[in-house]
């Protein structure tokens, strides 16, 4: 019975195909992790990277609140969005988690952002 060896290449192709990832449609709740797309109004928004995180750590006392700036793909353009400030298209980075702390570094996979859009 030599039927098993001819099946091995076919089984290998099936296993490799099962590992392929399909593009995911954007979330619709305004929440996104780095690299993940979400819909806000008619816009597709994708946070790409944290450009600046000078927020005051939650376990420290600061003179200024600091700011958080996130490079964000909005449609086909990449813009730097500052936390709490709407850009020209009305897209606003509303919140970002986790909070900054002095005793730990925020890893890229831990970030979660919420976006909204002001529509006229």
C-alpha cells in the first residue's frame, strides 16, 4: 500500500493554505491597535506608529500634561494626529491606552486607540 506518499504534497499545500491570512475588513467602532483599520464616519483610519508620547505618567507629578502624537493613515493620506485635537478632516484621536507610567515601557502591541469624526 503506497497510497500515503502521493498524498503528502497535497496535504502540505492544504496546510500552507490554511496558514494564509485574509485581509480583514475595518472595525466599525472607532477602536484600533497599531496597524489595525477602523471606520469613523465615512473615513477608514489606521494608526501606524506613536511619533511622540510625552504625556505625564499616571504615577508622577508633572508641570505640563504633555502630548501624544500618532502617525495615522486616513484614507490614502498619512497624518500626525495629536490626542484630543481634530485634524482638518474632523478626525480626532479621542483616547489612547495604556496610560504612560514611569515604571514600564509601552510595547507596540499594547496600544489601543479610539478615533471619532466631527461631521458638519
